[in-house]
C-alpha cells in the first residue's frame, strides 16, 4: 500500500485520476489537460500503473487508461477497517 499512497501524494497524479473518473483516456488526451511534456505525463502514468491505481488496454493503435476500481475498493476497505478499530477503542 506504500506505492499507492506515494502515487496519491502528487497533485498531478490525483488530477489524472479525476480525469479518468469521467472516462477512459489515451495518454495524449490526458496530456491535453496539462501544461507539461508528454514524457512527464508518461512518467506519472507509470507511477499510477505501478501502484495499480490505473490499468491500460490497447484498443487498435491506442492505449487507453482507466481507473482500477478494485484498488480503490481495497483502499476504502482499509480506511473503513481503520475507522472501525478506532471506534471500538
């Protein structure tokens, strides 16, 4: 889970996740929303992929990125369990 929180600690990566919440996007479509180089966006996407927060799928000649909802369910469960433990104390 350390990789997850490291990935979430960056504002740009959180903004990418917000974009992907709306729809699956290509790296180029994601990059259009930022004033940074495409290699920088690619770096952020790789960190999100390593943290398993996003997944990619090749469709024709493009790679589309989407949220890995399973990862977010696991984070939510962890936070809920943490909260439950605090409430029992």
